C-alpha cells in the first residue's frame, strides 16, 4: 500500500491531486493495470471532475452548501455533520486505469480530494494491480 | 482497455448500457473476474439501479433537478455547472463481478450512463481482471 | 463470490457491517489484496464513514430526508422513489484494501449498509483479488 500525504488549506476545498497520483503510479513502474484509491477519512472524499476551469470547483462547493443544509438539528457534537454527509454523497473509493505507465483520464478529468472539514493533513492510500 | 461508444439523445437521460457492457464482457471470454468501468467525462456519470419500471429513471432526474438548483449564482461560464455537480454526486467509477462469463447483477439491477449535459457521443472505458 | 446476509430493522437504517466483511476476509485467508463489495439491491447502498459517534448515522439519514424530498410528484408506483434516488447518490460498489489479513480502514471508518426501504433481508456480495 502506498500512502500519499495531502495538506488542505481551507474549511472546504477541492484540491487537485492528479500529479500526486501520477507520481506514485510512475514510481511503481507498472505499464498496464488499475490503481485503486482509498480515502481513509470520514470528512473528506475523492472525486474525478473538470480540470480546466477552476470555477467548477467553487460551483461544486457552493451547490453542496445549498444541498446539505447547515441549520438542521444535527446531534453530532463536533459540528461537522455536513462534512460527513457530503463525504457519503461523494464517495471515498475509486479505481482508475493505467495505460502505458500513465493514468488514463478523459481530456477534462482531474482527480480531486474534496475537503469538507479542513484545513488538515490528509492521506490517500493506493494499491495497484497489473493487468 | 475496451472502449464502448454511447449516443445519448436528450439534455438529461438515464440510458441503459447493461447490454453494451455484457457484450464487451462476453467478447473478452473471461469466466470469472471483475469488470471495472470508467466514465471519462465530467458531465455524465455511471450508476446501477432499477431495470424494470422506467418511471424510476424519470423520478431520479426530477429529484436531481430539485436537489441541484439551476438558479444559484454559478461562475462556470459554460452554463452546465449542475451537470458537473450531479456527476460528482453520482460517481464515474464502478466495479462489477463476472461469474460464469456473465455480469453478476441483482434481480432488479441495470447499469446506466446518467447523461446530464447531452445529447452527446459518450464513451465508457472497461478493464477486466480475472479471479 | 462470497455472499453475506444482512437483516435490516427499520425503513431507514445505517447498519454497521464492518465485522461481517472482516469475517469474510479472514475466512478467505488472504494476506494482501483488495476486497470488492457489490450491493445487489436498488434501494439500499454501501458507504464508509464514522464508526465512533452513532449520532452521525442519524444525522446522515435526517439530512438525506431533507435533501431528497418525499413530496415530489414521483411516478414510480411502489412509493419508494426516494430510496432509489438515495441509493444512486450513495453508490453500491466499493473497493477496500487488505493488509496482513485485515481490512485497512482509517481510524474512524466503518463499513455501512445504508437501508432506505426496509426492513428487509439484504445481501452483500464480495470478491477478493490478491496483490
């Protein structure tokens, strides 16, 4: 298992980790296979989405804030229930393809850690299986 | 990596691609294993849900439209922010089991491409690992 | 393919199945690899989230009820459209890592079956691949 460290810098942030994942895959020196990602936290998630226009990231966070209401009578005393809910909606487990030593992504796709309760030091775990 | 082409026919559409995936698995001639799906786009997603009553599909799209508001002050200039958000909520990465050469699905499960910004020509990418 | 039976006990319930998955992995006697989970139903889902404070589970269900409105003009006649929608939002496919014969989870992570249309007898399907 490979562990990648990620430092987030705001309460909520969609942080591009494509380069970190690509570096780990490159070091593993595997030509063709699948890389599996696991986010070991409960208040941040993994997503794949738009890598070009950065306004998409702020639009996602704004919409998520509208969808998952802050003012419901939550019982969890840490005050971060919305972060748990957004994480469950988004997911913490991904599989991506490796072709010719590189991660196969669509033209507009980047890989993101979605921080919903930062800033914090986070980890992403990877495993790679060969074809 | 196997690539499947899918043509969607509306702005929003939940399109059954079970047969396409089954054909690809059948051609790969693998008895037992796992098929991994990757949707290489940022405004359409992958889901597994009800295959019998087609009203479930329209109910999902109606509810998604209620959940992800069109009238928020989105900054992304292409006008399809809601499609990006729905894609992140739904996911673009799946793993399904192959048993005796066929995809193992529950009785009521079908595999769907969820188009949120069509109509378009879309691709789904597959990789298969043997048990 | 390994099948695990789960009995849910309410219309909506987030039920901890970490022990069931750990037992299945333990019986498979595999030191390092990946366990893949598939939920073969269309009105319950799989999630990984907080294992310590049980109020997180009720907060998630409360928020989901706020997000996916019960009173929309759904056309599906079985009256459980919201359960289908919550399932699509949450997902039914997971991959988790096995290290030294145990499932590698973050400190606060547990594995959950999210029941949205119970109580029912449910199944979770597993496959394991070695590193």
